[in-house]
C-alpha cells in the first residue's frame, strides 16, 4: 500500500510510533484544514505560518490523547481554533503594538514622526491615518474620543465640551494626557 493510500487511523498509529514519513503524510493531509482555520481566526500580531506550526506542534504533542471516537479533522480543528483563541486572548491582555506589527511604510512614517513635531491633522495620506488608528487603539475610549474630536475632526475645546459634557479644563487635561500616552506608545515602538 502506497503512502498516499494510508488510511488516517493507520497513519495516526504510525505517527504515535514516531514514524517521520507518516507524520509528513499526516501534515500534508491536514495542512489545508489547519491553514484555513488559522486564516479565519488569525490574531493580528501572529504570523500565519508560525501559528500553523504551533498548531501542528500541539497536535503532535497530544496525538496520544486522540481517541478516534470523532474524525481526526474535528479533533485537529478544535486544537487549531483553541490555539488561535488563546493567541487572541493574549493580544487582548497586552494590547500594545510591536515594531514588527507595522509595515515598512508605517515604520518609516513612525521614524519620521518621532524625529519632528507634526500635528496629526497635518498628516496627509491613508497609510499615516491607518498608523494613527493603530496607535489610537492603545488609548482608553475617553482619551481616544478627545483625540478624535480635537485633532482628527479639528473641533474646538468648546465643541468637545458641548459634545461630551466635560468641562473645558477636563477636555484640555484629558487631551494633554492622551497626547502624552500616544507619545509614550510611539517611543516604545521606536525603541524596539
């Protein structure tokens, strides 16, 4: 019987016995499924290929736990989805951006922003706007709102006061602190 004709049960049994050829056949058969699931649940900070490899490492590490009562595709799917969800949870716990999360264009933009004093409203292109959106997501909702209203929508302090119900000093203080947080986030990125 050729390698392509191995049924999945026999393949799994050989994988448990540490047969490398059977492990390759197993991966070849299940790679499209795992890739599809990873793409559907891919966390933004994780490379697609890295996550697929992590899923297969977990599958091979736990192959002894597979009972055969459900199709292997279901068992593999559960491992793949849980691995993606764990990565997503980790991102929510630490919502900061890493230097590698940005494209080369965005990294260049960050470098140029860090070297000169530029108001966000002076930044022209969509790439910069996307970068700013990423940085804004490091702020809490109130800080993000005040930056959005004052700098992106170019509203006056009085207009922000009217829209939010905050006092003028509160608007100014919140905007000042939010800008400082953005600068701190930018410096963290530049340090990486």
